[in-house]
């Protein structure tokens, strides 16, 4: 995949200004590191809004979104590209669990093979779903062991929070839940945390259709990703959901990875200059 030539040049220029010799091998390592494509998978039962969440975060119609049927019937991979061929995120949208015993066996084998290849896994739960026994069983028997073995980062997202009672408490003009609804959302986060044996603080809440807390979700995803995957993820995410914090973490992740790749240690001033150069370029969506 092509890399922003301006960014490669900017990175090389900063290194030279701090007395570092920039060789062809250095340039190649810069290209390889900045060209890394993050692999993000989303798991969860059919109907929890996985495809809608993808679409909201990345600004693309990743998969058909249907309110009734199980529309994502097979593993779908989509290389989302926000700036021509300068950056991308590989999304792996997996079919929902719990459709039937026969399909669960099929999906179990699929997940076992795929999870170790992912940088981040999102498990999406529908906010008003009270029948989460299948999620718990599937997580404990299939996902949790593979997460532990592969060291793949894992987050749980409670989606469609606008559908949690009382639904008429949603403040449409401000695009946020009312006090009673927010209290129920927090209770749901606590319940889901107990289900997955995770602290409530590690359970994200969002509404893809209402565009609620998507920026906060992106912040959490960036921090959960391994350092080498953060820059590509930030560049591939819809700009309106990228905070300055996420942009900075993406840039720092890229710099840290690059310095490891070229076996170089630099001072704080040089590190800060490299981060600033990458953050500035990641804020540009047209590659100019």
C-alpha cells in the first residue's frame, strides 16, 4: 500500500535535523511501519448493530444493514481507505453467534483461526438484550481462551443505547440520553462487565445510529490497539470521531514503533518533533 510521501519526507527531515543518517533501509522501514494496516474484528449476536457501528465509525457501507434479518451471513473483510491509497483499516465483520447449533460449530472453528490474526476484537452487545447467556457461553468457551493465547486486545461495546428504557428520555436535540436512561445504561455496563468478568470501566457504551459516544469509543480503541496499529487506525477512522488525544496516541505509537524498527534511540526533543510531524500529517485527509 502506498504511503503519504510528505509524511515519509517529514519524518526523514526530522531525523536528519537531529543528526541521524537516513539511509534507504531507514526509508523502507518508515514506509513499512506507516503502511501497516490494522485488523479489527467485531463479534456478537445477529442484530446487535455490528455493521451499523462499522459504518458510523469509518464512514463506509461496510455491510448491508438490515433491522430484521441476519444480513451478515459470512465473514466479510473490507479494506477501508479514507485517503486514496494512503491509509486503511481492514475490518473483519463476523457472522452473529447463536443462530443455530450447527452454525455455532462452524463459527467456532472460524474464530479460532482468525482471532490470533487480529489487532483488536470488539464484542458488541445490544443494550436492551436481556438474553445474554449465549454471549457468555460463547465468550468463555471460544473467545476468551484464544484472546489469552494470542494476546489480542479485546473490548466490549454496549451498542444501541438509545433503545434502552425509557426510550422517550433520549434528548434528541442534544443527542444524548436523559438522566434515567443514562442510569440504566450505566447499570447495563455493570451487568455486562460481570458477564464478561471485566471491570465496568472496560465496558464501552455507544449508539451508532444516534452517533453517541463514538469519539469516546475511538479513544478507547486506539489505546487498546498495539502501538504499531494505532496510527493506521486513526488515519482510517472518520475524522469527526477522532479526538486530539487519539491523534496524539496514534502518532506516538507510530514513532515508538519506527524507532524500534530502525534500532534508534532519540532524545525527548527529537521524539516530540517526530510525533508532531506525524500528528500534523494524520490531520490532513487529502494527502497533500
